[in-house]
C-alpha cells in the first residue's frame, strides 16, 4: 500500500524528526552495545514460559505474552520459533496456512507455544456471508493440532459489521467450541468515518453489546518518530486504555492489547521503541487490567523500511533483546498479578509533571471522576516526584488489594527514576514486586516508599493487618 512506502511522507517525517527529535538519552550507544551482544551470540538464558494450550484449547488462567508475526515471512524458520520460545512468549499469532503453517505447528508443538493462526475455513477480511450460508459444513477439513488454539478473524471492523461478526462467531463456536476466535478493534483516534460510531466509547461499548466474545482486543501505538504530537498521542493512548479497560470491567471481558515493538512502519511515521518504552507500554496496559500483551512484531511489517525483532534480511535486532528482557519480568510477575482483577486507574499526586503526558493524565483523572472511581479505602494517597499512574486491583478470592504504580516521568531518558510514596488509611501488610520479583515484605505499616526505574511498573499487594 502507498501509505506503507510513501516517498513524500518519508521525506516529511525526516524533516519533522530533525525539528522534533525522538531519540532517547544515549540511545545509540545503548543500541550498539546490544547489537554487539547479538553479534557475539550472547542472547542470555531462555525465559521460562507457561504452556498455554491443552489439546487445542487456549489456557487463560494467567496473563499471556503473545508474539505477532502476522504474515508468512520467508526469513522465519524453525530457529526463529525457538528464539521466540526462548524470549518467553506463550503464544504466536500468525498466518498458519500451507507449508509455512505446517512448520509453525510442528515447531510450536516442539517448543510448547500456543498458535493463534489462520485456517482456510476461517475468513479474515471477507467471506463471512459465504460461511454463514454454508453453516457448520463450512468448517469441514479444519486442521486440528494440539498447539493450534484458534484463528484470527477480522481486524478493525466498523460498527456496521458487528452483527455479522457475532453471527459468524456463533457459527464458529458451535462448530469448534474449544477454539478461540480473535477479532481486533480500532484504537481511539481512528475517527467516525472508519469506526462508524460517534465517539470511541460508543464504538467499544457497541462491540461489547453486540459481539459476544469474552474478551476485547485493540492495538494502539504511542511512539512516533517525532515528538511534536506526543501530547495528543499519549492522551489518545491513555483514553484507549481507559475506555477498553472500563468496558471490559463492566461487561466481564478479558482485555487484550497489541503494543509497539518495531520501528519505521507506515512510511517511518512510527519511532524505534527503546526497552524503556516497551516496558512502559507493558506495565501501563497491565495497570489497566490487560490479560494479554501482544508484541508487534517478530518480523517487520507495514513498510519496506520497517524493522522489528528481525530486520528485512532476517537478522536479529536489539528489539528482540528488549522484548525478551520485558518478558523476563512479565513471566515472573504474572502468576501473582493474574489473581487480581482490575478496579480502575488514577494519576498519582505530584508537584512536577511530564509536560508531554499532562493532557493524558488530566483526561484520565476526569474519566475516573465521571464513573465515580476514587481508588480503594485502604489507600489514602499515592504521591510521586513526577507523573505516574496507579492501577488498582482486588484479589479474585481473598479480598486483598493491589496497586500497580507506573513511572511516567520521562519516556526518553533511561535514567528517569523517581520516588513514590503510598500512605495507607490503616495499618496494612504489603508485598512489593519489582522487575517481577518479590523484593520486600512489610507488616503493620501505614506508609510505603518506593523507587521506580525509568518507565517501569511496581506492583504492591495490600491486606489489612489483623
């Protein structure tokens, strides 16, 4: 498509990058060090991940880490599937037809990865009417395998398609009851013309009303190759997180989300995410209650200049290491976090603000006020040096609480740590999880001080002292 490889847009964005640079502090030196590790074969130890399938069914007891490949890339071979497994991913989302699909299925079974693929029997963009006319017979010849847990359906539909998608979902589930059918929605900012709704809230709410999937998925990518529009883009991103999180809570749906890992797609519009920017997206999505984090992507898509975890020649890039490091924390934290249900998100109180994030925080505060969310009774106040978000949770069984505090001080400085302090209304017992690991226990306290590294999230479990 012209949008993916538009010379005029590429030149325009090059000028904007000079006027509004988006490189992080010391970024090129840090990238060079990681490329050197790759060239020396020093990829680190494999990240243990769970087996997320059981005889063709997706196991969703814990929060999932998903690696998107999207298309049949000639550079993706069995070694790449092992690399994806070593990086700690639970699921691969990819086209799984033909010989490429045979390879994927064999290698996913070998390495214990669930495959959310595509079958000739499942329409992706067109053909839903034909399937409905055929009825259950349409799925004759469907390819079963232990690791293949479902199929990708349509991507970014407008509201006029919802009833058709629900009819197909019902047919699919009647024929393949153990399988997972995957639809994905637009983020905020797509506009009325593309969504067919008067605003983003209506777009997501109508989906929840009309399409009976037990999850809602979307993709939103906040990091552009120039910073002139950051204030608006972070606001759009947070409104997307908040809107989908709110609808998922009210309708009892799981929250799935794609995050931005690659660079230079859409004619270089999107920037090259650093490790810090990747973990900020991961922790922020988790703070809003995400149950699946989908990395975009392993192989480059949407433009000849795109660079992902591998480049267009199939060589590993530092993005692979960044995603792997993120998953090291993710896989350690998720057995704990998975037991907690999202209640809502509030900005912390702070005297200083990240100016690029101020509008996003203000809109988040107003959104929480509109739905009457004020946090939890055990937490009197959370204060931080600079901008931060606090996601509130309640344990699904024992009634205890949790808070995920995410550092939003500066997305372009890997040294932008800050302090945060939680004041409690009563004496409480806490456990603190940082970088996925339990780093502190305390009993009978009324305040807790934390130091958050750049862009990271820290999860604190809270129960009233007896």
